């Protein structure tokens, strides 16, 4: 498990609670004191920003009073004070931005490590494809939605704290400078009437804004989903470009991309309609805000109860106060974007936790295939039942015991053999039974199409281990045993090997990994089907020579290889029925 990943939080009810639990784990992680120190510094800098805003408010009052009184000396002194405020504001803002972005990146890194750890554990990245739930495009959720959620959450938390502090500070200022007013037509005196007007103005604006902005949350969630679908579709076309080119499928892919973009267009238009109401209202609301407080305070200035400086300070305090009260409306779009990303992150995380909880469930009554590790040195398969994703029976009541060092040739129906290969690898969820793998013995699965990561050839050869684990002599020997010694001169070349190498060379490179890593157990699924008969025989002879004590289970549909194996297992699709034949090849019997 990744060292940065914390303990796994139990599933909470609701995306907000689950995300809060994940945030709490980050706060309590191994680097908690650094994280807490950064957050404390961020809060202190926010307090400094509020203090500077209050200082600016009083500076404005003194400035307009000096202008009204035409005091040149006072104006010069205020100019020098403003230079100090200006320098401090720049310094505090720059430092605050640096700390805030550090927290955003650090939280994103921690959460990315957490979800990657889950995604790359127990083949969850593969098994999620066959698991019901809201977890489409998990790569996009990890790369993009975590970025949006962490950046937006920190930004929104800061702006909310700033607004609350501004609210408390400027309520006091507005109370002290606005005085009292008598309601027209009554004798009722309202002390601090501008504070009351600010709350009414902001309250009405917030209520209307939230009402108009409700469709924005749903439309933003939908838009982010279809945008992720488009990215995934284009990435899939890129990764399968050779097959598409061979089949001349560009037209189909173009139409598929056009359909995906049409979904993006519809999502965009839905969001545009949702934005129309809130943006129109926000524009009018913001346009009126600078004028409204001056109009309601003007009677007191005209009556001589206020100086010009107090009038301007009251107007500025009113704007600050209403802006703080309008935080929900001003941040509605960002809240919607953050909420949509949080929902996508949490749904992926919960589904992976469900997979993990299922992995540790000992009860087989749920109809699952349980793959475990045993202290016994042999492979045990007990009561295995394999089905297709649609529920059709492939294999039933299958038992198999493979001793260490044995060589087993598996042939028969390809659907059954492939399902068995994936079930032993823990990748086939359809069926039930138990597979006990030998613990402490390195297992290697070699599929028909070995994975070829981009980058240096030595990294592709050593995959999934780091190249530094092996010296050049071992790499050259592995390539020579696999019959591709000509690739040795390209060990440090970087390329997309899955595209530049033909399938036969890729399969030979997969075999070279066997010779290099020399595992104790090897499961091969038609990994030499691109070879001709002579090359396949030579490869099997080399395997017996270089890995004499390795247990080998090989799925092959080619004839002429039986003499390399101790037993031959023939699998046929069941209706249901029992299995087929499992006989020593030295005493062959008719296949069932």
C-alpha cells in the first residue's frame, strides 16, 4: 500500500459525510503537523486580510474627510499610510496564495494516492468494469475530479471564513457610523438602520439566487459526466488506433465521437440555460450594490449628521457586509462544480471499498469466487463454478490439485480455458468456489497480449519491476533465451512498444520476462500462439532448460506440445456436467 494512504474510512451515508471523513483522515495523516501548521498559517493570513480591509475602511473615511476639509498635510500623511497598506496587502496576498495552493496540491496528492492505492489493489481497476454502480471513467475521476474537489473546497473554505470575519467586523463598523433613522409615516426609530437594510438586501438576493441557481447543480453534474465520457472515448480511440486503421473504422469512430460531443453540447446548453437566470440576477444585484447604500445614507449626509468620510465609510461597509452575506449566491457555480466532483469521487471510492469488503468476506454463500493464499505449497481449486456475465454455465463442480513443479497443458473450449485463467488471476467474478494459491511463491500470469508500457525497452522488459533490479547481463540473457537478442541494442531506446513491435515480438518479450524474473509459478494463456510450430517447440525447450523447477500451467490450442507436460487437462463447456479429462500424458486416454 502507498505510504501516503491512510487507514480506510468506513462507508458513510451521503457523499458529503464520506468526503468529510476522507478530509478528516488527511487532517490526521502522518504529516498532520505540517498540514495543520499550513492551515493555521492560512487562517492567520486570512485574519491579516480582514485586518487590512478594516484599515482601508478607516483610511477611506480619513481620506474623504481630509478632502472635504481641504487639508493638504493630512492628505500627504494619508498617502504615505496608503503606501504601507499597499505593500502589506501585496505581501499578505502573495503569501496567502502560496500557502493556499500548497494546501490544495498537498491534499490533492494525498487523495490521489488514496484512490490510486484502492484502484490498483486487487485488480479493482479491472473488476470495476463489471461491477454495478456509479464509477464510470475512474481515471477521469482520479485525475480531474480530485483536482476540482480539493481546489474548490480549499478556495470555498477560505472565502467562507473571510466572509464570516468580514461580516462580524463590518457589522460593528456599520452600526457605529450609520446612526438611526425614523421610518417614514411613523415615529419608530431604527438604530443602525443600514445594518438592517444590508441584511434585507442580501437576504432577498440570496433567496432569489438560490432559487434561480438550483438547476445549475444538476446541469453541472451532467456536463462533467459527458465531458469525461468524451475524454474517455477519444483516449480509447488513440489506444486502439492501429486496429481502427486496419479495419478502416475511422468513420465509425468519427460518428461515435460526434455522438459523444453532441451529449457535451446538450449538457453545455442545459448549463447555459441554468446560468442565464443566475447570471442576469447577479449582474443586476451587483450593479445596484455600490449605489444603494449611498442613496439610503444620503439623507443623513444632507442633514449634516454625517461627514463625507463617514458617508463613504458607511457605503463601503454596506458593500462589504452584503458581499459577505451574498457568499452563497456568489459561489453557487463553484459550489455546484465542487459538489458534482465530490459525488463522483465518493461514488468511485465507495464502490472500490465494496469490492475490497467482498474480497475479505469468507462466506461463499454470496456466489463469489474466493481467491486466497494458502501455506500449502500446492495450488488447490475446490468446487469451482464458472459462468458467463449473462449467467450461462461454463464449468461446474471443478476440483484441481497442482503440485509444485508439475507441468500442466490446458486445452479445450477457449471460453472455458480463458475463464479459468482469469479466475485463478482473480479477474473473473462470475461463479463460485475457492482457489487457494501457494503463499510466498512468486506467481506470474502471461496473457496472450502482454502489456507493453511506453518508455525505455529495459523498463518494458523488467515490468512490473524497476529496471535497476536487473543488470544488463541478465537482460541480454533473457532476450537471447526468448529469441529476440537483436533487441538488446535497443534497451535504452524509448518508444510505444505495443505499437512498434509485431505481436510475435511482443509475445517473445513476454517470454523474456519469464526468463528474467524466473517465478516459481507460471500461468500462460496462449502466449505463444503467434509463433510457428518450430519456434513454439524451441521456446518450450528453453523454458524447461532455464526454469526446471517452475510450475507451469499453459493454455494452448496447438498440437504437438503434450510431451513437454506431465498432465493434459481438456476443458469443454458444460450444460452442466462434470469435467472432462485430466490424465498423465504418458498414459493418454480418449478425451471426453
